C-alpha cells in the first residue's frame, strides 16, 4: 500500500474496474462517474501531474485514448466525448497521480457541465500577441 490511491489501483491493493492494461498504462472506471462510461487513463509510474511527465510517458497515455474512446462509442453511442486532464487543486485536481478523464457525452445537460467564459475584454489581439512572445521564449 502506498499513500497514492491510483498507485494502489495499479498494484491491485485496492479494487477498481480496470478495462485496459499494458506495460505502461492502466485505464479503469471512475468511481464517481459524471456520465455513463466515465473512464480514467493513468501511467503506471507515479507522476503527480503533466509537468512531471516525460514526452514518452505522455505519448503512452494518449496512445490508448483513441482505442478506449472508440470502445465507449461502440458500447454507448454517446453524442460526444470530452477529454479532461486537471493539474493542481485550483484546476480541479483531487488525486495527485496524473490521470486523463474520458467523459462520454449524451447531451448538454448531462452530468458534465464545463463553464467556459472567454475574457475577450482582457485578452485583446495585442495582449494575446505579447503573451505568445513570452511563451515562445520559454520554448527555445
Ligand atoms: P480529478 O478531480 O483529480 O481530475 O479527478 C479525480 C477522479 O478520480 C474523480 O473523478 C474521482 O471520482 C476519481 N476517483 C477518486 N478516488 C477514486 C478511487 O478510489 N477509485 C476510482 N476508480 N476513482 C477514483
Ligand atoms: Zn500514484
């Protein structure tokens, strides 16, 4: 047993409904699903969040997403699907082992209601340009 719930799920020391497993990745049913078929995909190695992931680990997680999304599509015929990945408590992260949510969508008033409030007065075209300059410098 470790103090990380998802590491315990990987090890099998706490129960979960696993739907997929390979050398690097596990996918299992979210215990408090917001819609039918809500799945989490995680790396087997403990990584707290996206910042800690290597590109290879991120690729391993994402590489199974289309396969699982298509299984959800075939099984439940949802009208859509959201991919969600939270980093840090203010962003909604509650379990600090990287995970990607796959949330099948049935209609706009199902259990998942993301709020999207564009700040177009603050972030003018000029301001976006300045922000992009700062980010590009960090990517050099
Ligand atoms: P977060 O808010 O960190 O992005 O999402 C954490 C997710 O993990 C939540 O949707 C929550 O329902 C799920 N979760 C928390 N504890 C457990 C657990 O013990 N088992 C499973 N299967 N899911 C869990
Ligand atoms: Zn962990």
